[in-house]
């Protein structure tokens, strides 16, 4: 009997860890690459950039190894494109290759949060935090498609985990500084979140002698050197300087106002009013667990099953240095610092579920902390909590993999556009005109045609953005492709790629049509 008990005690943690990991892997790999169907324009953009960097050593505008991509004009974070290069080199530009690093990062986040949780508190907290991440709707959705900013929570978690492992006898602090610096290339919100977090944590660790002054200085130097190129990018675009070339590396001046400027309250005419408005938006996102973009969440589950905001609030209070909090106060403060850094992002930027992605991991840690503290008084609460969230997880998966969500994302992710372009270019040597009802379809032309930038970059004509808050440019033409149906009226042999409800603008020409999910190719007979 004692032998059995010893065996269970010895293998309980590894077994539970394995079960949670399997659940997490299943949720992130079931129907992977086919759900969401199609490819979002941002996925197509970052995949195209990765291919161009791999094949030509430059981005789609002909700039060699930029530290930040020009993309739609207002910029796109570059790190994920560089991470994608080996995957695109092996598998080409498709949903599988573009999303694979994101899915792997989502899976690797599970052992990372376990390691951090065990280092902060104990195995029970670590397993509960890992379980919450495994079944988190936000984290599952985040891991299954490849908007480039989705990689930032993984990198921040890696830095946070390394920070929890840091002490005066090792160099994990240096490792954490590398991950935190990499966040700056992953998403612009890190320009605020990372410095705030480090200012709230490193002095405390130094005061507690968990790290030495020598470690802090060396780590700070490494962080500064790694962050220098993106710092130059901010300087160049804030002060409207010229593009800088440092060998093969490019610090680009964006052709329109940088997105970090249009979104940040500090750059506006009324910063305090903007901060108040942003704080309200942040609260609404946290409370409603939704935003205006249906690809970010699945109704009615939100980022963590809708009704959990009170749990987040109480868990966050347990991380703050109040008198009633007596145990593990430095460890709790590390979580609080992550939450506060996220709130700093929320008051500087008007957030949605993507822009606020820094906050959701510490939210899971706060909820886990709440239940671990409750478990000390109600020892059977943890199994009940696990059962309740497991049931919610089952219903979430039914909704996520159901017809309704597939239908919604099929339209948003332009399902069918890539085979439609391939078919039209194979069948037509004339002009090819696109619907103007969808956003930036020209990126799919670059994805499928793979022109060298020298073939087109000097001939690009743009319509400048009308809305300063959305500084993306519209392309007029790209070689034989036009991006308004009316621009092909002069060519009776022109082909059209339109949405299901549209028809070619010239009623005097007879066409044959072929459907590709959400698009129809019209060819003159």
C-alpha cells in the first residue's frame, strides 16, 4: 500500500503535466491550417515578406533586411517574418507553413508557464496555470493563425520564465533580457510594456539580492544593443528622418505615419483625454471579453469564458502589496508588474483583443493564484474548478470547429482567393481586375506571382489613406492586375475576380464563370 502511495505521489505531477499538455496540443492542432479557412491579409503579407527575404534578401519594397517592415505603409512588425524563413523555404507560402511557428509557440507556452508557475509558487499553482492556458479560448485562437503580433505573448512569457529562474549564481537574467528585447521586434505595444515591466521588477530583484549589480549591468547592455535598431527605427519615423542603411540592415522611413504614432495617446493633441478614452476601451474589452473583430474570439466564450472578470479582479488584488497578502510577496509582485505593464499599454493605445495580447497570460496567472489561495481554505475547490472549465472547453471547441465560426472566418480570411488568382492567371493573358469590396487583395498577387521587387517597385501607384487613424495605402495597379473593376472597362478581354454577389461591370460582354469558395473568376467567352 505504501509502495502504491509512493508511486502515485512520485508520478502524479508528471502525469498531470502530460495530460494537460496533450489537451493543449489537441486544441491547437485539430484541423490546423484549415481552420480558420483561407489566409488573412496579414498572414499573406508576413508570409510574402518571409519568402522575399529568403529568396531575394529584401522585403517586397526592395529594402534589404529591414528591422521593421513597411508592409501596408504604416508598418508591420518584422520578427515573425524572419522566424518564418525556414518554414516558407521548405513548404512555400501557405496557411500551414505561415501558421506553424505560431502553433509551435502556443504549444511551447504550456511548459513555459508551468516552469514559471512552479518557480513562483508550487506545483499546484503551476499545473492550474498551465491548465488554464491549455483551455483558454484566447490562447487557442491566438495559436491557430498568424497575425505577426501574436508571437509577442510567447516571447514575453519566455522572458518572464527566465526572469523567475534568475538568481545571483546563474545568468538567466541575461537570457530574459534577450527575450524581452526580441519583444520589441514582435509587436509595437512592447515599446511600452517591456520597459514598464522591467522598471517594476529589476530594482526589486536587485534589492532582494536575487540578482547582482554586475548581472543587471551586463543584461542591460545586451538589451540596449539588441534594442538599438528598433530604437533607431522609432527615432527615424518620429522625427521624419531619412532611411538608414547599416550594411545589409535597413532602418526604414515609412511612407505614411507610423502606426505606433497614430495609435499612441502621447502623440495626440489631447493626450489626457485620449488616455481617459483608452482606459474606458480597455475596461470594456476586459469586461465584455470581445471586440469588433470576430477573428479574435468565439462567441460566447470571450478570451476566458466570459464571466471570469470578477475572478481576474480578485486574483489581481492578491498580487498587490496589501497587508492581508503575507506569502510570496515578491513572486506575486512579478505577476502584478506584468498586469500593470499591460495596463500601461491599454492607456497609451486604444486596445482590442490583439493589441491587448500582453495582458491575457498574467490574467491566467491571477485566476490560478486566486483558486490556489481559496484551496487552502476549501481543499476540494480545485477539482471542481477543473471540471467546470473542462466542460466549458468542450463547448468552446464545438463552437470553434462549428459551421457558424467557419462561415464567419471564411469571408474574413478570403477563402478561395489564392486558387482564384492562380486560375485567372493561367487562363488569361489580359488585364485581371479584382473586386474593391475586400481589403488589400494585391498582397495575394505578390504571394502567388512572386515577382522580384525590381520588376514592379518603381511603378507602384498608391491612393493615400483617407483616415489618419488607419494609415494603410491602396494600390492602383500591379503589372497586369487592377484593383477596381471599373479599371478594366477599356479591355474587352479582361478577366475579373469578384465576390459572389458581384458581376463584371461591362454588360455587353458574355462571360463564363468559375467559383472558388468566396470568389468567382469571370472570363470572357
